[in-house]
């Protein structure tokens, strides 16, 4: 039953993403300072998730004598690798709501602010279109989260679903207050590096905070340090990069349209793999890429598109082979490899055209 419902969510959300979202008017605020930046609120949500992990650790230590099995028995392997916080757990309050419920409230704002931060890095127009689609995105994401909750049914499920529905109503109400970035579009490669670096941070938060693996935090620190350095470098690079030339501009426009049409079905397409719907997710993933290319790529540059596509597929294959672990990590590596190598190929093609007599 869950598979059929998620299949319907994938199909409907992809149709909405392709046919309706591109027609929405882009309207977002410029400026606004730090308090209106989506990165600020992403940081606030992540901080709240880690505070909840500390409180959860205190609850398990004080009420369950350090053994998370009363809840772990309901969930698959890979959850609840507890950390030793020492004497801190004795002074923290033991709140039962830290078991699954707080996470249910924070996951939607976490994924939506992360996605909007990437869109802001791309351009104000893309950011505005995605904000305009916030209710559609929230509905699709909330439906997917609730299906996952039901699939992992446990004594906390019903309350968690109620919390997720409330978060699905509350979260979109605040998103229009966030500010858009520059007009754009940006250069593809620094943008791709920025998005990939943020993706690494998101994966770490997913593993440590979403799956209650606070014991994994130390092992993630080297990768997080590299990702943060890469992110800072990529943002400086993006500021100094000149506006893209014809081939790179086509790639950038296509990437921008992908961010727009992928926003609504993103979570459903991703979790189709977990629900045995990988072929359906792959088909619709290809459709979304095709729509983005149709809207963004200059038809006069089809030979250059073939070169960029081949380079991108090589990058995706390398990323998928090199990275192991969570399915999200493999997908991130493949996507980053595709965009970086395809973007690099576009930049080379532009330079060759510029020096040609």
C-alpha cells in the first residue's frame, strides 16, 4: 500500500513540478541582512537538532539506563549509536519528547532551508520560483515523510505524523521572509562545488542527528572540515567569476530550471528507491533532467551539449563508484561529478571558441 501511495506522490509531484511550477511568478525580497538569509535559519535548525541529540542522550541515560533499545527495536539497523557526554547528561533534563518527536518537527525546515540556500546561490529568479512553490513542496515532502513514518511504524508514529503535518503548514508560512541572492545565473563549476560541499554537511547532519548517531560525530569532523573549506573557497570563486559564456550559460540555465522543476518531487523521487520504486524514480529523474535541458539549452549548441553530456556521465560514474555508504552519499557524489565535469567541459568549449580565429 505504501509503495502505491508513494508512486502516486512521485507521479503527481513530478507532473506539478514540470507543468505548474515553471509558470509561477518569481517574487522574493532582495537584501535583508543575516536574519533573512536561508543559511542563517539552516544553521538555527541544525543547532536545534544537535541540542535535541544531547537531550535525547540525557533521556536515554537517565530513564533507560543508557540503553536505547526500547525505541531502537522498532527501527532498522544504523540508528542510535550513542555518544558518551560524560557528566553533562546528569544535569540535562530528561524530556520524553526528544525521542523521535522533535526530529519530526525539524526535518521539513531542515531540508527546505537547505534547498533554498542552494537556490539562493544560483540566482534570485530560481530562489523566487522555488519560494513561490513552497506550499506544493511542503505538501509533497510532508506526504513522503509521513509515508516513511508509517513504513517504520512504532508507538511514536501517530504523534509524529501529526507533528509533521503541523510542520508542513507552519514552515511555508515563514519562507517568503527569506531574501533572494544575486540575479545570476552563476558559473556552473563554483556553484556545483558549493552545492556538493553543502551536501556533505547535510549528509553528516542526516547521519548524526536524524538517525540519532551522535557517536558518529567525531568521525565526520575531517570530512566536514574539508567541506567547509571547499564551500568557503567556492563562494569566493563564485563572486569573482565572470558571467558565463554561451555554452556555460546554456548549462547554467538548464541547471537553474532543474532546481525549479525538481523542487516539488525531490524527496519523493529520492525515497522511491527505498520503497522498491527505483525504476519509477529513475524514469522521472530522467524526465526532469530532460525538461530542464529543453527549457535551458540553446538549440544551436547541440554538438557542445553532446560533449558536455559525455563528460558529465563520466563524472557521475566516477562519483558513484568512488563513494560508498548511505544511498544519499552515492547520489550526491554522482550528481556532483556530473555537474562539475559537464560544467568544466562547457568552460573548455567556451574558451576554445573564444580563441578561435
